[in-house]
């Protein structure tokens, strides 16, 4: 079936036999065959008389659903009339988190385009790779971030228009919008038409493009938020993840709008600004990464966060100490979750009533999981193995059949994580598949070692990797950021090692300790362990 005039994305989907098994075993997961996801996320609020309700706030502006609807419609007209967008064209968005970004996201899908959302910090080389891989023809870019995009040399990228995310001066896009009608007839897409391409982390070399359908965007709104958040129209969401990261897209756009709630966007969300927003605007739900929760905890006593009712962490596993420190400071339980770009959002998490500190939790509604060995057999309780997941969404790599075969096995999505499942069915993170350290025959999870080290009073942050060693195969090496860097000395390293052996299995102790002032991180706060190896 031809979904679009430009059918590039659909032509490069993996064949049906290489796709995962999908399970839509609840009425909430049944979607009509004709579907444009923007109708449910945005347009229906206008039809239902809620156009005056707040959709987006920042420290400076407030947009109603009606304003967002009209601006999205005007941008959709610009895409078609002025940028000559053809349904199925890929359109890149380059911007920090702001209301115009959201309006552009909706406009592209309204017009029948496919969104390729990017992180603001990406540079020319990474952007060039994305443009070439996805054959991106159009771009909407905040004028403050134009430089790197203008350096991209590609035969595909023909049409870039700048907008003003500050809403102070107005760029080319705003001038064109002013001439357009505020109504628009959405492109009549199918529920399994691709509307979003997400690039996996690591956009060097030949990155992986994950495709998501219109129905996928709505299905994830029926999964994690209904299971763990129970949102109402009175909720106000905020957080630090970029909208170019599917964790941020779900938590700051899809979930609030699906439930008629509002979102508070911060372009550069420092711990202080997040706490200021929570206090001043009575935020109720906050999404951020473990590193940020640790930093926020250190400052929370200076702010009133009594409006918060749900705190969500993802991106990497949440150490028990960070969870405990936040709980001790606020009485709030952080909901840990694991998701992936391939699956679109979170598929295992805790929720208020089903909780084990240190555990990632249980499969959320819409998903099932198992722990398997290298042959695909389920392993016994409390035995580490490969995490396999299936349900309402799944991996669909474009143009990468060999990677599709690695990620999907016998209908299950293999996330690349090592987990174990306890006797109560709770899933516990052990390591990323490539972060497992095998030393003298022992399997040692980098995260296990980090979780212990974080309990030491002098340790502020740490990252653990394996170093090749001729005798042991690998050595456990810890890169440690101290609470006070002036205390770093070889003697403290030895003291930490001795302390570790008394507090955890001695074979896991870090035989090499490097003190450092910072750890390399991605834009979303994940520690880049590969850069430490």
C-alpha cells in the first residue's frame, strides 16, 4: 500500500518477517485504520471546546490549545505552499525546547510530512549524516542554531526556513505564517503510516533510524502514563530531556496533550530553573535523568516543591542512593523506567503502589518481558540474562536489515540490556550488554559497582568501565568525581577500595581508580562510558 507520494520511509521498512510480534490485547490499544495522530493530541481539544485551556507555558509566554492549533495550521500551509512539501517528505526540526518547536512538530505531521527531531547540540557532521541517511529534504530551524545546519552540504536538503524560538523578533517562518489561514485539513494518513523517525544515540558512522507509526505515538500514551502517572487535565508537566529525544517527546508533549494537561518548557533546564518552575508554576509531574535528580536533591530544600506528585527518571538506571536521598528530602518516590528509541518510550517501570527500591519495576500495560540466555531460553529467577520485550510498539529500523536481525529475535525486541527478574516478577538492571565486565571469570555489572561507590560519603559521581588486562581478562576501573576535588590523592583511592571490600563482594572492587572533575555525558544526561574505556 502506498502511504505517501514520497514513499522513501515505507520502502525501507524491514520486511514483515523481521519485525517484532505486536500485541494489542486491550480495547484501549485498538486504533482506526484512518488516523492522523495530531487530531487526537491537538485538534480534538478545539472541537471539544477547550481551545482556551493552557497548552504550553514557559517563563515568558503562555499558549492556549487554540493558539497552538492555529500556529500549527499556519506552519502546515507554509510547508505545502512555500516549501513545496510532498506527503512523505522528511522534515528536520532543529531547536531547543520551546513552543515553536511543538507547533512545527504538529505542523509537519498535519501536512503529511515525517518528523526527524534533533538535539540542539548536534554539529554539522552529525546533522549531515542524518540528512544523508533519511534523505531529508526540508528543515525548520531556530535562527539561533542555523550556523551548523547551513554548513551541511547535501543534495537532499533543499529547503530550510528559520523561526524565532524566543518569539521576540520573528524570522522568515513567522512572516510567512502571518499570510496564512488558521485552519487546515490534516493529511489523511493511515494508522500504520510513518510519522516520526528517531535516530538512536550515536549519530556517527552509519546511525540507526527508528520508524514510528501514527498509531505508535498514541499507543505509548495509553501505556506508561496510564500505568504510572494517571494524568488529569489539571496536571502540569515539565522536565529536562530535549524533545528530540523520545523520552522528552513523550513526557513533555505527547502525554500532557493526550490527557488535556499542559506542559512547561525550559530551553536550558538547569537544576535551579527546574526547581524554580516547579515552585512558581505549581508543576505536578517532572521528567529528568538520574544525574539531574542527584543535582536537584542537593538544592531542593531552598524551594517549595509541594505541588509535585509524580517524579520520573529514565535515560539510564536510577541508583538506589539517588532515589533514597530524594525520598528523604521530599517524601516523593522517583518512578524509574526503562525505554528505548526503538520502542518509542518506557516499557518497564515502577508506579506508586508497586515499588521495590533499586528495581526498575514491572512491565507497563501493553508490554511483556522475559530474561533469556544466548540461545533464547528463559533463565531461572534472579539469573542475569538478556532483556527481551514485546507489546504494542517495536523496533522498525529503516534500511538496516542486519541491525534489525540483531534487535529482533523470534518476535521479541532485545534491548541490549542485562537484567534479572526476582521471585515477585520485578526486573532489576544489571548492566548494558556492552558494560558487563568479566574479570577472572566473574561477571561484574558496571552499574552494580557504581551503586556501591555512590554510598561513599566522598563520592559525588562515578562511572565504571572494564580495562583489558592480560591476567584477569578485564579490570574494574572507576572514574570518580569527589564531593571536594581538593581531597583527591592516592591514599583516598586506597581508602575507597578498602571501604568497598567491606561493603560489597570483594571481587567487584575497583582495582583502578581515576579521580576526575567531570564525567563525559550526552545532552540527555547519560554518562558516556565508551569515552572512558
